[in-house]
C-alpha cells in the first residue's frame, strides 16, 4: 500500500509510478483526510510506502494531523519506506516520518529523496520550463531504481546531494514549521472567476466560497494546490507571487 500526499502532483506522480512498478495500490492522504478515513490494513508481508513533498526541510503539516488519527492494522514488521519529493533539500523529512511511525510502534526501514521542480513561489520563481523538464526526466529515471531497492527491501536512507547540515534544517526548519499551518497570507484578486476549484480541491478543507470568492479559515498545510491550480492565477500569497509563474506536474493538467 502506498499512501501519498501531494500539492502540485509531483508526489502523486511518484506514488503512482511506484505503484505501477511494484504492482501496488495508492491512496491519497488528502482525500482520506477529507473523508475522515483513518484506518488502513496491511496484508501479510505487504509493504507500506509514504510519499509526500518536503515542506521547510520537514514533512508537510497535514502529515502530523493525519498520523495523529491514523491506525495501521496488520503490522507485523512489514517493510516500511518513505519517498520525499523536494526542490533540492529533503532536510529532516526522513527523521520526521520515522518519529511519526515510531509513535505507532512501526519501524521505518528506508527512505528516498527525489529532486523535482520547486513549487514554493513565495521564495523563488518557478524554474524555466526546460529546467523543469530535465528535472522531471531525471526523476522519472530515478523512480524505477527506487522501486528495485524497495523490492529488495533495502534498509537505506538516501538524501539529495544538496541536503544542508542537520543544524540548519532543524533550527530553520522548525521555525518555518511553526508558521506553516496558518493560511494568513493567501488572498484572491479581481481576476477570480468564482469557479470554486480551490475550495473543492483543498485537502484540509481550509477554503470555503463566500459570495463567490475563496476565503481561507482554520488550519492549512501550505501545499499551494490552490495557488498553482487556479485557472486564472488569481490566488496570491504576496505581491511577489503575482509576478511569479505557476507550476503543476505536467501529467495532471489544469481541468
Ligand atoms: C511550503 C513549502 C515548503 C517547501 N520547502 C522545501 C524545502 O524545505 N526543501 C525543498 O527542497 N523543497 C521545498 N519545497 C518544494 C517542494 O518540496 C517540491 O516542489 C515538491 O516536489 C512538491 O511536491 P508536490 O507537487 O507533491 O506538492 C517546499 C514547497 C512548499 C509548498
């Protein structure tokens, strides 16, 4: 079984590609969270993969929320692995997942990091399309190698080449994580066409449509699905994001 979370669908692509190579099944954590599905059962000898993006050198906030409620039935030392997609640095994501699993009495055996196009536009603009294409090609080639290692049930932790020193990801990452669950900075411009896609697709149900416009209230996981999948790029996080491009994995186009 592969449980995945994804904002702009890099992690969804990896989860689905792995499932195909491993003959496995995939479940979206975002959808499960919305449907309040909290119990999953592992079959005899079945492996469990957790695939998600890296947020602030850690796991996205929704993973904490999901794991708080999660029950995994049937675990008898099954092979457990994490796969993290990130712009460049996976930081402490592996450690974070290992801790969440430990609390459930589950041991993580392996984790793998994959560099993919960066979607954090409050900090940087999206990469040029040719650079994105190169990264996606490299990621597509890396996935079968990860699948082979999973099939072989390797015990290994593989970080990206550019991973920063631990002290950096723990101090800066933890500070960043503190502000990560509040949707304060989101706003919508007059370009909004009131299509409601942002509200329908929000994995944390943070967005509601009020008078035809999105309103962010409550906790948020900052996946930026609303920002990148808005068909008219009307959703912003700052003045800077108005001038920046939008990204989503090309395998999952705008509706
Ligand atoms: C809030 C946020 C924080 C991020 N932090 C990091 C980070 O610490 N390191 C990194 O390499 N990429 C970071 N990224 C980039 C994403 O990890 C990367 O683009 C990922 O592949 C997106 O996956 P998704 O399409 O499945 O959502 C961040 C993205 C977001 C939205």
